[in-house]
């Protein structure tokens, strides 16, 4: 006969800091409810299960280290809540290790360990772009929004000091190719609950993929081409209503699409293709872009407003930034006569308000034949 025994293991943990600052993390000078889930992966039940939680960190205090989980049948989970505090002098990005020892009736036992990062700095901008196109504009926006941030131009020693990373890889031929080891570090960072924005013209379709790339849920469709003009936010997302002229580097812009539960947040106006994708995995969030933040022109939609939206998606607090109407300029009606046409046509349209207007002619292959208009125009019939 085959013997049966319980197998007690650490399964997961969650942080509830509703009585603190409510950001879902353990911060210095804060007490949280730490819910720990244990699992019985064996073939028989266990009674009198107790979990004893300890941490070697001098900055961590656990008010009651031993908690009762009761009886756990085979294949069942059980939870208990521990009150855990971080001292006010805990350094930002401190790695607090926790160990849990599990005991039960009849000598059954188990153990587990996990890591919590305490007191992270909100943002690190990692500028690996040889042209440094985005980092300065990112730091300007972060300063305007009152968000604490650091910037480095080489690979950092400790990603865990930060709750979100903004990685700038640049555009061909001055772009940077992420290494496999760097991609693994970014993947490890996401696994412990980080957030990453990453931009690059070649990183999604042309460059070799690293361990972090699949975590963005982005499919690289093609190496793309040149010539970005207008970039549009996506309806029913946090970029709805945003419209930007693009004046940055734009050589060989990767064309991409979302996979799984990821979703489009920016598209190119004409020809239409996807330029940026956001992904919410629950434990971490990502934004991947094939255009550069620094290439966006400040007009009615501003870089500060977009950065604020990125930070909101990542759960980083910032100063609120207003955008009048939060809507792009609209064309109420457009008439092309005759349609289709071969050599000549009359184009007329009605603007709701004074607007920047571009009128371009494309062939059936999506190639621009001619730019007819690129200027500010008056409201009404044009």
C-alpha cells in the first residue's frame, strides 16, 4: 500500500496597507496586514497547523510571529494575517527577507521564504539611447509632476530601489540592444511586483528577444519603416483623446500588436499601425512603445499629461495635470469629390475649432504620395 502524508508549503502573500498610505506596498514607518497563504500539497490532511514568521532584517517588526492555520485537508489552502511594521529609518529599496516555519500535529512540517522591497523611490529613468532623446523630457515631466526620480545612463546596480522603471533604448542607428542578462534582471524585477515602461524602435521586432520581452505581451509584426507624423491615443483606454505631432527620431519603427490581455494605447494616424501597448498582469504592469516619449510635441496634448497617465497606470502618485476637454481636435465633416479620383479632386472639411491640420495622399499600398496641407487652420469650413 502507498503511504499518505501531508506536505505543507508556503504558497503566497498579499499586503493590505489600507490603514497606511494605501499604495499596496510596505513603506518606512508603516504597519500593514500581511496575509500569508499556506498549501497542503500532500495526500492526507494535517491538523493543528501553525506558521511562525520571522525576518532577519533589523528594520522589520512582526507583532505576533506565530499564527494558527487550523486543519488543512489534502489539496487545501489556509490563510493567516500577520501585522508587520517597517521602521521609519528603513532605507529606500531595502530588501526584507522573510522566513516561515510550518508545524502541525504528528510531526508534519514545512517551510518557505519570500522577499518584500520596502520604501521604493517612485521612478528610475534608464537612458541607454546614444542620442538621449527621451530621458531629459521624462525628467522634466517628472519634476513638473512632483514625482521623485533618478536617472542613469548605464545599467544600474540595484533595480529594486525603484517602484517603476522607464527604459530608453533609442532608435536606429543610435539604439541600444538589451542583453540577455539585462533582460533577465528586468524580468526578475517584474516578478517581485515592479512596473516597466520600455521604448525602442527595434527592440520589439528586429532585436533578439530577452526574458523580459514576453512579459510585455507584445508581438513584433515587422521592422517597420520611417516617417511618423501624428500619434493618436486609443479609445476606451487611459490615452483616449490624446493627439501628438511627432518630431523625434523615426528610423525603422517596429510595428507591433498586443497579445493576451494586453491592449493598444497608441496608433499611428496614417498609415494605421500600432505603436504602443499596455499590459496589466495583476502583480506587475508594463508599457511598451516603439516611438520615443521625447519625440512628442507639446501642443494641446502635453508630455506632462501623458507621463501622468503612465504613472497612474503604474500606481505612482503625482500632481494632477489638466487637459482641456481631454479630446483631440475633430473634423465634423469631410467631403472628397470626385471619389475615387485619379488626378484632381476637391477636399473640404469642417473644424469644430482652430486646429493643426495635416492632409496627406496615400496610395493603396499605404505609401504617402504627397502632403497637401500641414498648418494651423481656422474653425468652420475649409
